[in-house]
């Protein structure tokens, strides 16, 4: 049975072209730096985001944590948004792996105030009680579905560099952000010293993310990747799909965005549902149901109708469009929602 899966854009299956490329991939041992397909992917990935070098990693969380681990010394402080993926959905790993503490800032839907950041920068040499700020982390597109304005990133980057602090960008969906802003990805990544982006979120690659930065940074990161257990052997089979993701799939994300907008508009026509259409900037639709429903029951109802959804988080649902969700599927999702709400 075919399911319509709108739990996330991580659920995308590889395309037939990717499967064929993986089958035919030329591979070697990447720990020995002998995998030609990995090398090709890393070189191209660095070029796409305007950085000197790049390294392939197993996941987005791995890439973010590797970047923190490489930038920071133990006991450093990392400034970032309180609602960011690193804070909310990465199981506190920065404290375990890098030995740093996270100093969070309240944001306006993911957009941090540069002046708030400036006030929170601390230098351990100034006061024996202080940790030193070792890194500032940004996220664009944000996991709340919104895109951070470039001017905001520019201001934060300038403050960071004035204080000798690097900036890392969680760019898991940086190509969605670039699509929304209608800019080259380099227009976004120019404001960070390192960037992580996913090949498996919306781009259909089955596994993997990229960390990009300076040659020196990536050289250090490769050793720490090995320490974290991320040294892979014949990883070129995965890189073959990643190349297609970057060469082709990132250029079709506008279709996912349009389907998300259409989904949001149609859901918003249902009296029991509240959708903020201004928040639909990429491929995510967040909404609430203004009825006292059973969350476990609704997920089961949708599943029986051939649709996979997640239960709400803090009362809010998230539906995510992707390559395998068509406009026709969106109409079916909306009709299924109407059918369910009639039960109440």
C-alpha cells in the first residue's frame, strides 16, 4: 500500500535515478581518503555554499554537533535561539560531546536580536566567573518553517567577528531558504564560518549531510568525525545519491513550497482549524485544531486512510510536503481532515 507521508521531509525515498547511481557508484575507503565519489560530492558541496572544503557526515545532528565540537573548547558557551533544532531536538548532545553550555536567547519566530546577542557575549579572561563565548549558532531555514532575513544574519555575523567569535549555520534546509528568498545559497552562507546542510531533507538522498567551512576547519573536523564514530568506509554509495540531490533535487523545492501553501490555504478554510499563512514560507504547515479531539485517534484515523502524520507538539500539528506528495495528495489530505472532524 502506498502511504502519503507528511510527517517530515526526511521520509523521502531515493528516486530511481539515485538508486541506479548508487548501484553503479565507484567507491573506496573514505577513512583512507580513497573514495572518489565522496571526494566529488565534498568538492561540489563546498562550491555550492561558497566554502573552501567540506566533509560528509551521517546526519544533520551529527553535523551540527561536529561543528560545535570543532569550533569550541570544553567549557565554552554557545549562544543560540531557544527554539532552535540544536536546543530542542538534539538530545542535549552539545554538553556530552563538546562539553559546552548553551546560552539561549528568546527569538521572534527564530529571528534573534543582534543586540541581545551582543549583550550576552562573555570573555572568560575578563572575569574569572565567566565562561568564554566560543560560538554563535544560527538556523536558516528555521525548523519552525520560517526563513531568517539576510540582513539579520549579516548583523549577527558582524557582531560575532568583531568579537573574534565564529558563526555556525544549521542550514539543514538552507536550499529551502534560498528558494524562498530567491537567492543563491552562497548569499546565505556568506554570513557563517561553517554550515551544515542535509541531503536527506526534501532532496531525497537516503542518508547524509554535509559540513562545509575553511580547509583548516574541515581538516580538524575530519579527525573529530573519526572520534565521534563517523569515519565511514565505502560511503560513495551514499554520496552518489547526494550528488544527484545537490545537482538536481534542490532546484525543484519551489514545488514543495507551493503545495504547502495550497495545503495551508485549504486547511484554513475549515472552521475548526487555525492556520497562520504568514508562517508558511517553505514546505511546512503548522496549525491547531480548535476542538477537543483525541490526538492518538486522529493519527490512527489518518493512517487507516493511507496518510502518515505525527501527533501535535505542544498542541500544534505540522504537515510537511515533499517530493512524493502531489497536489492531488493534498486534496485527499484535506478531505480526510474534513471527514475526521465530522466525527466530532
